[in-house]
C-alpha cells in the first residue's frame, strides 16, 4: 500500500477525484494519508476532512525563504510516511529541496496537452484563455512527473478534449476538468501505486 500525500491550494476538485477513485476502487494499493495546503481557508481542506484525511496548513507566503517552506513540507511528508506526492491544483512552484527528497515521486496535473500552453505563467484560466486565443481545435490535460522545469517532467498520461466555437475560458476549464483531469489523474496514481510504469531516458514506459 503506497502512502500518498496531496498538495492543494484551492477548491480541491482534483483532490475529490482522487478521494472518489480510492473509495470506488479505481485506485488500488494506494491510500491518501495527508493533504497539505499552502493557503488557509482552501476548500480542499474541508473535502479532506469530510473524507477523514488528516490535513496540514503551511502558508508559503509566511516564509522569507522558499527552501525553508519546502523543508517543512518534506518534514511533514516524511513524518507521515508519504511515498508519492500529488500536486492537485497546487499553485506553488517547488524547487530543489522538495524535488531531491522525492525524485520521480511527485506528479502534477496540467490543463493542456503538454508541450502546448505550459510552463511559467500558464496556470488556471490563463491556460484556457491562451488555447482559445490561439484558435486550437483540441486541448486536454496532462499528468506528468515534476522536475526542475515547470511542466517539463516526463509525461505519464494525456487525454484530449475538443474545443467548441461557443467555449469561454470558464466553460472550457470545466469540461477539461470533467473529461480529462478527473479521469487521468486517478489513473496515473493507480499505475504508480501498482508499479506499472517506469522512466527510461526521460520517457514513461510500461513496466
């Protein structure tokens, strides 16, 4: 059984997708043991509490040094026996301190088909605004391992979503979450919990 720690900042819809997937058996051999938020009042914390999952708040803005914040995150994860960290709507770029402690053990979900509309500055609605402004006909979501490059780690899973002429950024965001993010994030976690993937030359392969 793999112990999972989830990092959140906001509403926690992706966290809820993970909780539901554990409950209904789409994630096996994995258990969410802690949910950590870098923001007070994040609704994701309430979702965790309702599911009986212990929570922790470490407000990143209260740290003068980002490395100190990361050290406290690592200490909390280690204290809870966390073996896989999932960034689920975590609005904080992490650096060497966390990445070295959990190398190839941190994953993130991004609301586009990487390498399109990703990297610094592409988060939340900004991603969907950019996709609509560019006029692409297909977008989607990507689950990837986290490394030192923003959205640059090995890709685990992707799922496409059609763009409609009537889409606004808000409508597109909702559809990408429902049709892609909430599908592939639990699936990626299940693959990792069951040792079904490996990384070879920065590419994810079946194990």
